[in-house]
């Protein structure tokens, strides 16, 4: 038997559409808020109505922006457990014991010290394996390009964004564990009855063989989510400081499903096209923004206005449902305070619970060209939280932002560069 680890890998487009987990650095630095505080250059991600902002028409008549971000969530310490597991070299030690054990069984000369060694190595391996089991690991990466311009009566922009979300866990088939424990139990019995250095031949014939055809398998599920579109925003003249915005977006999703038993996996012969389904659609985001007073701005956005689903190779489907978020911000001179709230409960990534965030953010601008940010995000479903902070620098027509998010088991980093013209 060859001992192997295997992972279930899941690319989940549901979370891309169904969660406001942000990899925009300004939003990340402010706890994920943005529905009432986004600038024109990142409005398409948070609230298209903010593409039009009368307070920045002269400062940002046009822009070009690029954004990159990544987030790692290791909720139960899988990476540290994996590092410890590899350092202990459990698999090679057990494989050597198995080879020696099988050789002696074939020759009917099985010795008690060989049995003791395979028992020791088997228990160590199972203990090490248990430290890895059912510990999810998630990675999210995002890249975006967008540009736009503002005019007195309308703002128009175009965007392209690609997002990958990866979730993984180790899965061990119960049948494989049961078979291994059956062998261990029988070997322990042999040691109890053996009085000589060598196991009696009649008992050697009864030894259950270690499994050679494992039922454990590797499964990979994925989606490559890519959206491109245009944003349009305009003021409603009859209502002071009120604007409405729309994202019209073309979405292409490639879903992916691969499943194979461990002993049959051949990476070199792997062809993704054999396990892939693709589909495209058109969807809308709609947003609203206004002011209660000169310093209080509100926002409301509905993303993915139309319910849609995308096929998976095994006949399943991935669903996109509308989601709604509201935001409120206090903006006064060089200080911004913001709070965003999910009005819908959002689908989880992989093995996470559902998500419904409330986000708090703070931004302080110094010397007109330097900004410091801090934020806090709380999941109302499982009561987990995340802290974040960020930095912004503007030099003439160039803006650079950097942000970090951290909670011990969750870390994220994002940066963007904006050219104003």
C-alpha cells in the first residue's frame, strides 16, 4: 500500500457573487465598507451610483485604475499542521515498515520486532493524519482594470475583473481508516500470543493484508469567474445630492469538476478540458446614493439583479442570487467614518458558515495627500471578526493604496494604482 495525502479543492464562484469580501485596498483598509464611501475609481465594485460624485467632479474628471489582491484564510491552522506532518516524515517511515512487513509475510518469517515497528509507525501516521483532517484552507485572488470619466450630468466607466476563490481540505475515507485499524488490532493480538521471536506460521496465514486499493479519492471543483462591463451613473435633478448608477456586465464562468481515486491519479496526463463546463450570461448591479445632510451620505446597492445558475460537469449547478447591502458614512473635511450592513444572508465558501457582514471603517487624511485607514468586520452568522488597516498616498495625479487584513488565521493584502487625468 502506498500512503498518500489528498485534498478536495474547490473554486467557488458563489462566494465571488454572494459575498462582499473585498480585495480593494481602500475598502479592505476600512473593514470592507464602501457602499457609501467609494470613490469614482472603485465604485463599480461597491455602488455604481458613486461613479458620479458631484464633490469630486473637478478633482477626478477621469481615471485609470489597476488593482491586485489576495486573501488567505487558515481557520484551523492547516498550514502549520502540514509543516509539522512533513517534518515528521510519517509516510516514508510507514512505507519502509510496510515493505519489510510484506516481505517477511510472503516468506513466512514475520518477526515480532517487525510487527512492533509497523504498529509504532502506523499509530504515529494516524495521529499525524488526524491533525490535518477536516481543516479547511481558502485562498482568494483578484485582479481588476477599470477606467472612467465624470461630467456634470453623467459619469461613464468600463471595467474588467477576474476573481478566483480556492478552498481545500483533507478528506480520508472512513473505510480506509477502518481497514488500517483492523490490521493494527490483529497485529496487537499476534504480539500478545507470540512467545517466540517469530510469529507462528499458522497465525501468519490469518493476517489481513494492508489495503492496496484505497477508497480515498481526490476531488477538484472549480470556477474561473470573469466579468466585464460598463458603468453609468447620473444625478436625479429633482432630488438634491441623489444619484443612481448601473453596472451592465457580461459574465463568463468556467466550472470544473475532477474526481479520481488516489492510486489512479496521473498529473502528467491531466487535461482540464475533459472536466470543464463553461457558460456566459448578462447581469446587472444597481445602486443609489444620497445625503441626509452635508456630512451624512447613504448608499444602497443590489448586486446580480437576476438569479442565474451555471452548469457543473456532474449535472450540478452553481447559483447566483441577488444580494443587497446598505451603507452610511460621515464625511467631514479630512475624516470619514463608515458602516456597511448586509441585508441578505450570503452563501458560504467551501466549508464556511453563511456570511452576513457588518463593517466599520475609519479614514483620516493628513497633509491632503496621505491617508491612514482602519476597519473592523463582523460576521453576524458565526460571530467571527477581522481587523484591517491601510495607507494611501497621492502625488499630483497618481494615487497609490495599500491595505492589510489580519485575524491570526486570516490574512489579506491588496494594492491599487490610480492615474487621474
